[in-house]
C-alpha cells in the first residue's frame, strides 16, 4: 500500500509554509543570518518537538519562524517544501502563510510574499507542481491587526486566492473576525478558517454562518453536533483533516481513535493533509500511510480521499478535472 500511496496523484489543502521548516534548513538560515537559536543540533530540536496542546506547539513554531528575514529565506523554505511535493506525487498544493508572524518582527509583507511566489513559480516550471496561496490571519491578534494585513496584501491581490484564520483557537472565536472577513471577501479573497480543532462545534457554526467559509480546516469537533454535521454535508463543505497533527497536538489520543472513518461514514467530505510536517513527524504521504494502517482503510477510501483533495481545491473546474482524470486513470490501473 505504501507504493500505491506514493504514486497516488493528490493535492495538499492544509499546509502552513512556516510549519515545513525542517531543523536542518533552520540551522542553515539561522547561521547565514547570524541569529542564534536555543538548540545545538538537529537532534536537540527534534527532541523539543513534544507538545501537550496547540499553544505548546505554536510557541515553538513562532520561535522557529523568527530566523526568516530575507526574501531568499522565504524562497528556500517554500522551494524545499515544493520539492517534497514533487517527490510524493502532490500535483497541487494550497499553501497557507502567516504574514503577521513576520511583519510583527519588522519583516515586510513584500519580502515574505515575493520569496514565496518566486518559489511557487519556479516549482510550477521545474517540478510541475501547481500552487495557490492562502493568507492566514492570526486569531490571537486583534481584528484591527488583521485589517492592517489585508491592506498590505492589496498590491499583491492577484497572487493570493484565499484568506485563512489560524493560531490559538480557544478564546478567539471566528466572530471576532467578522468585519475583516467581510472586507476580504469584497476584495475577492475566498474565506477559509481553522475551526473545531480545539474549539467546540459552536466555533464551526460561527465559521460557516458568520464568516461564510468555503472549506473547514480540521473541523474535528463538528462531530459533537449532529445538526452541524448535517449542515456541513448539505452545504458541501470539505474538512481538511490532518491526522499526525491531531495526535501530535493531543486533539486525538491515538490514531486508532481518529474520527476520519466516522466522518466519511457520515457523508462528510474529507481530505488528508500534513498541517506542519516538520513539527508533526511526517509529510502528507506519511499521513495517508499511518491513517490507512490505524483505521484499516481500503484502496477505495484512499482514492476517495485523493479525489476530494482535487475536488475541494480552489482550482478552476477545468484544471480540477484534468487532475481528477489523471487520478482516475491511475486508480483504474492500480486498484
Ligand atoms: N498554525 C500552524 N499550525 C496550526 C494549527 N494546527 N492550528 C492552528 N494554527 C496553526
Ligand atoms: Zn493548520
């Protein structure tokens, strides 16, 4: 099954570029920028990646991102992730970036986006991996700060497809960002958000009703409320599920208890993603492999998950169909 998963054409729809920062690249960039990090070796960094909850992880994640200063740093980070996509048959990816993680430290919005976009363009040409960008607002900051980010983004509007909402969920409900989401949608951005990762089902209700999101990042706690599940199915909103993230952040105790199969059985459309692969022990294919093993998924389940990854992407219908055709012909020959 490992080789079936490896060859399966797929898209990744839930990925934070700052969460792809591998310890070896972190050392390399920290050295060239003369920034000291509180670790002496890759092994020491990896040992520090033990988390009790989302906030535990976020503290380390923001610290790691602190070594990214120049456009080339953002380029190297992004290109390195896109090379991994190519190696895993990820044909298309929708990359989240957190501008405020960098602008708060004095790095300009332009530096961040120019490095990321240049890497995406090169990867499209050299590796054949397509990508779209999702600009994510940090929910632990104010709505006013998100408005500031929206303003910075406008000269780059054509390069950004969607907006997201991430960071510390509990205590920062979607409704806090109602106005900035409305303004972002007016600018042409598609609204997405993390909801129901640590927050309860009422946060998912707010995200779909108040922010009008078109896809739910995580969404695990939607299962607390049958009416919500019904509504998500009715509105045909996909959930971007991240199995290894869920166990790393103790959202789910053990992969064997992961609700992915229950979600599928309830008619929810789900996809498999890596979230922050450098921190959670595996790229997207490892997420497919481990969840397959834990839940005894069939080849058909894996095919459905990969199909959803294209179907619920933000690509135009024609491009989606091209990728789905490729997936279907692979599946016909390998099922
Ligand atoms: N930022 C990066 N990864 C995240 C996650 N899993 N949840 C919320 N914010 C994040
Ligand atoms: Zn995430």
